[in-house]
C-alpha cells in the first residue's frame, strides 16, 4: 500500500509540473521591448559608476606617488645644492692656497653684517674652537677681505678693508716697487699714500706687502681709481682705490693662518 501511495505521489507531482510548464506566463513582447532600454541603461550606468570609482582610486594613488616623488626630488635637490656649494668651497680653498697663501685654516660663512654705513664688519661662523685667532687674514679668490678683530667660541668678527679703522700695507703689482699704506674710506673705497716718486696711475693694481707682518705678500687689494693732484707741500702721493672685494656680497671667506 505504501509503495502504491508513493508511486501515485510521484505521478501527481509530474503531472502538476507538466501543467505549470505548459501554462507558464510569458511577458508580452511589447513589455519586453519596453523594459530592454531600461535594462541596458542600468547596465551602462553601473559600468560607468564602476569606471568612475576606479578612475578616482587610480588618480588618488597617482597623486600619492607624485607627492612622494616630489618629496624625494626636493630632498635630492637640496643635497645636490649642498654638495655643489661644498665643491665650490673646496675649489676656493685650493685656488687661494695656490695663488695667495698655502696656510689656509678653512672656509667660514658670513652670518651677519654690521648695519652701520660708516663701518664695514662682518661676522663669520668660525671661532676659537675652530682655531680662529685675532689678526688672522681673511680672503677670497678675488682678493683680500680684511682681518679678524674679535673672536668668540663659535664666531669671529672680520674688519673689512674699507672700514675706517682698517689699514694694510700695499705695493704695485708686478714688482714695480713703491710701498704705501691703504686705509678704509666708507662706504666702499680705500685711500692709499705713496712716495711722490712712485709712478702710480689709474688702473694700477695694488697688492699686499710685508708692512705690519699680518698679511701674506701679493694678495690683491684693489685697483687705483683716481690719483689726487699733488699740493705744493705734499710729501706723499694720494690715490683712491676701488677694493678688489665687495664685502657686502661675500658669502664664504677663507681664513688664513697668521704669519
């Protein structure tokens, strides 16, 4: 009895399936045609949205990568600038030791300038702990800057040639003789005095001599700009000198060991 009942149940379900399949409701063609554009539109919209999200994500990733590369590039640029400046300093020392004096203590950077228009003094970032002492000559490849007149542990004050308290022994370049003394005339000139017999003229280059025992011999000091007329009672010939170095634009200087 049970087997017969099971068989009847299976036959009944099979028949029901055939009936429902035969009479399954199919959407009218017009309805399918009307909804097809909406379906395609939703698919396109979803695809566009996906692409937009992907684009935004990629743009953010690229922006992050660009920022990282820019930061790395800035660091490399700064390092390159430091290396370039260091090479320039080393070349300055080499040039000075081969053309002016072999006893260079080292390079110092100008860190302050006296604001007074009547004075010409600068501070550099080397001091007693670096071996800097009073009266040490200070120079650059173009010529003499001045000498150290004040020293602390970490800084030193340099008295430039055009300062009114500055004086330096000078002579004509090229072993043409004629010893003189040049003194500072603010804001940017020197006044030098020579014997009347010295044949000095505009354009002559003056260099250091051994007077005073402070500066090495032969360092350029400046160029004669004007020879003042001699008075009847003048013992010396006076000239106006344009210094070889404009201390107002100097950034790095070389400090020399004392003689």
